[in-house]
């Protein structure tokens, strides 16, 4: 009995220590969502070597579509994915003269030739079509995407991974669903404008690419312990952000400009679980969320492993404590 009490006391002490660490870290990050506003970011034109001021998410849109690509040590995988993306975008632009686009590559502190590869594409396709935002040091995928979102020019903003795991043509699935919902939302907001053209970027809608339809096959091929860990992670995500999106971690998501402005001026998490925070914030702001199946394939060189799960759980704990205690404020952008 005495041994059980000792173990219980040690367990309680450990829980209190972990909780205290989480609370302190959540408090330390209480203003992390506004750091992007305090940094003046410029873009380097690799042709003229001049610094060009970045646009901001609060500015009026100048393009129809922005594609944000976070890249960390992607020298090997980026060229093929980026070339496929540019082939699609240029082909679409040649068929539809009203279609305009930009690709924003955010170099998240790479130590290989990622920045050189990105600048080669800028020289090939011009600074108006491809832009590179270097972060200097590695800050995490979530922060890289936030920087890209905050300095994009599109009515629609798509985040996609640098490995090309999702076919870029699938963006049209997300785009069409967003357009349909945006028209409906706009007609509800202003019934007189039902048959009048409107700016898609002014209506708040989000679309999440999903691999949930592939889960049954993945379960059959994964080891039992990997399935156990993934199911546990999904349960924690459900408790932290609630239901609504089955696949929060797919790196293929689209937002209208209004939705992106509201979401990415509030997001605190900087690494893997920022996707879960996006779901949480969409619910808080009543931003419609669409989950749309996309074609996805495993690309060698993934930086996500089972060892990433403890880091994800850490961020989910920070998010839960930060918002539930009120330390993380939500700004009505």
C-alpha cells in the first residue's frame, strides 16, 4: 500500500510539472501570432539584385491565385514539383486570359541548395510569377506557411507541399467547391447580389484537401503499432479541435483571402500542428470548412516520422491550454 501511495505521489508530481511547463510555454507564446506583423519583409529580385517590398494580406488582391510552398532542404524534390506546377499554371493562363497567379516559395532556413533552385525558377518565370521569401533560420512549416500567406496577392490562397505529393490539378476541386459555397454565402449575406458578380476573396471559406479515402488501405499496410499511434493522435486532435475534418494533416489547403487574413493573423503554432489550430479557428470564426478528397502519393524523403508525434502532442497541449485559459487571444481581423 505504501508503495502504491509513493508511486501515486510521484505520478501526480510529474503531471503537475508537465502541466506547469505547458502553461509557462503557452504563456511565453501568447503573442507569437503577431510577430509577422512586426517584421518588414522584402523580396530579392535575383535578376536585378534589388530588394522589392512584400505585399500584405491586408492589401487588395492583385492576382486570382497564390500558391504558397514551404521548403526546408528541398533541393532534390522541389525542381520536379515546381516544374509540374508551373506547367499547369502557364497552360491554364494561356487558355484563360483572366487567370492570374503567383507562386510564393518560403525557404525555411534551408542549408542545401533550395534557395538557389528557387531563384533559378524566378529567373526563368520572372519575379511577378514566382517569389521567394527567405526566413534565414528554420522556424517550422507552420510559420513558413503563415509568412507566405501574409505576403501573398491572391483572391484564393493555396498551401501545398514542396514534394508534389498531391497533384496540382486537384486545386480545381477545392476552387470549384469554394466558389459554390462563396456564392451561396454571398447571396445569404446580400440577397440582392445573388446574380451579380462578387469578389471571391471577400467571402470567408476554407477547403481542406483530404487523404481520408485512402485510410483503409493505409491501415492494412501499416504496422499495428503505427496504426495504434495514429489512432491515438486522431483522438487527441478530436479532443483539441473537435470534429469536422477527418484529415487535418494533408498539406493541400485553400482559403479565400478574407478567410486567410482572419486565420493567419491569429495562428500561434509554428510547426506540425498548425493545421489543427486552423480547424479550431475556423470553428471559432464560423468559417465554412470543406473536406475534399485529393489524389496523393508517397514521395521519398518525407520529414514526418513517428518521432514527430511527440512534438505534435506537445503543440496540441499548448494550443488547448493557451485558448482554454484565455492566454491566447483571438483577434477579429
